C-alpha cells in the first residue's frame, strides 16, 4: 500500500493513533472507539497488518493489537503522531 | 512544644500496608516458607507449590506472605529466574475467581478486555501469557474463605489442578492460600482438599511479650526517639493481647495514640493517649454502668482515675489504689471501707469491663494485684466527679 493510501483513511489513522496512545487493545474495543462496526474495523486492521504497521496476539477468542515495535515504518508513524500531539 | 511538632518520625510505618523488614517471632515461619519454595529456585519449571497459612486475625498471616514475596523475588533475581509474586485479597474482589484472575492478567496486559469470556478461558489465557513471558507466578489468595464461599469446590479445583493438563510443560502457577482456620476448606471435595493441605503453616496468637517486641520495633521506625515510654508500649501490648493477641490492633492503637498526643501538643505518647485511643475504638463505659455502682465503688474508681492521671503509668497496684481511695474519702468526709470490701469492688469493676486486674509475678513480698484501665481515665474521672457531686449534694 502506498503511504497516501494509508494516511488517506481517517479510520486507519485513528487506529494508529489509539494504539500509539494506549499501547494495546482488542478488536471490539478498537471498533467501539472508532464508532464503526467490527467488520469494517477488521478490514482496516487487516490492511494495517498487511503493511506490518501493527501486529496482534491471540489469547483464546481475544485478539490484542498493538503497533509493530520491529517495524521502522510503525516507529516513524508513532514519531509523527507524538510530534503532532505535542505541537497541537 | 510548638504546634507543628509531632511525635511521629514516619507515620507510614504504622500503616496497615507497610511490610516491615523484620517480622519478630515469625522468623521460623518465614524460613519454612522459603524452604517450601527452595526447589522452585533451582528447578522452577518442575514443580508448582501449594501452601496454606492459617491463624486468627492479627497473627501476621498477610505480612508473612508479603515479606516472603519480597524475599523470594530477590532470591529469584539472584538465580536469574523470573518469579512474580502477586498478592490478592479475595474479599476485595467479592470472592470472584473471574475478578481475581482479571487482576493478575492486567499486570501483564493492562488493556485486556473486561468481558466476553469465562473464568476458565481467562485462566488458560493467563497461563499462555506466563508461557510467553517465561514467568513463574506465586499467587497468594488472602481471605481465601471468601473465594470458597462464593465459588465453591469447582473454582478451587480449577486453580489447583489446572497444570495437570500440561504434560512436559513448565509449572507456572504456585498458590499460597491464607485463611483463619481449616474449617473453611472442610466442605471442599476430598480431592481438592488433599491438594491444598500438602503444606500448612499455622500462626499461633501472639503472647503479650511477643506483642511488646513487635510494638517496640514499630515504635523505633515510626516515632521520634524517646517519645514513646516503656509504659505506653506495655499498655498497648496488654490491650492488643486482650483483643485476642491481635498485633494489627496494637499497631493501630499506637498510631491513634500518637494522633491524640499530637492533638494535645504533648512531647510524648502517654498511657492516657493509649486509653483515649482505645476508647475511640471500643465503646466507652456506659452511663448506666456507672449508675449501677454504689457510692463507695464510685469513690474507689475516682481515686484510681486520679492516681493514673497523676502517675501517667500504665498500671497501679491495689495498695496504691487503696491510698488514693482514702484521700477521696477524706475529701467527701466519708469513712473508707475495708480492704476486703475494696477487693470486692475491684472484682465488680472488672466484671463490668471498666478495668482489668492481673496478679503480678512473685516478688520479695509475694504476689500483688495490678490494675489496668482500658478506657480514658480523664474522661471517666470527669464523669464520676459530676455524678458524685450530685449524689453527695
């Protein structure tokens, strides 16, 4: 995915922002905070995961998502979000 | 003494959650706990331990487990083993296994969802987390009886047997269960009961001397030097002993007495401060109790309250009390009663609960009776004076 495709989606940016702020969250809670349904949220989560920006861990029926600490792109996004918040 | 000076050096050392470095008269039990878990320090993956700690209120069960938690964590770090000690009060979580497990899980994953699965699933998830982090947990379930009451055998069975399904995998979860007596586990099924009862540490009630040692230790860290005389500690120990040898009660009493001392701008914590503190916890002498006493009993009592106020001691002998009574009788222009009669008054007052008597050890003149007050003698003295003046009039 090109960078403009990632950043052009409000939902995807919000997911990245939420995970940068709280660290880790399950899919249902992300959907709730996004204000969208679980299905739509899952599509966005999959897209971000395909870009290795986020990863998830499974515990039984629970999927916990977080920013991919091994991804240079994810680090860059996190820095951007931090700077944006600081100088808001 | 200036208004802003306090007798306290560090009030936090009297807090219920403070874990002292030393646990007087519990060294043996602490060593025993370390022994039970020594295998874990060498081969942590091979064995999950289960220990029961029993004892009355205030016998040091919680602080023993917490102190052990600190020691074992320190030892584990030395051996490069990742052990996490978790202490949970089951009553705070309404005896719910689900809430207790959530508390532990939140240590590893703070944003783990709060609903959408069962306690059994959560337990499996927890073990998975421990496997991933390569951590061993020693979980202390304090007030374990509230978990048994609410969840029964099933929950306890799950906790204790959970690791049997994990062949050739590390044993991740050890349990320490704290409860007042073994009666609580009597209605668990035999299999669960036998699993829990493998190692039992029973804490006996503290003696007066042991309570004195414990309180002296706390005084040394919580109060400024020379602000808590021996008499005050002795009286506090006596009162804690009368409350079933409850050390926690004694420590709280010390704290309250310190507060009374500060409130009255005193340079030390007097026995009267302790009595006031005790009165504030326990119901004071009822007016009806005083009204039921005859005139001479009241005079005798008034004499004793004045004696205690003057001497600032924790106790007085019967001989001293008789002299004080004689002075009060003079004041009221009444002939004092005999020693035998006073002895009877003393028994009555002890029965009502206004004071306590104790026979001291043998001296060169034989044994003597010591008198202790458990209520504020100042307040009692004021009340008596009013009542006697009305009656005398």
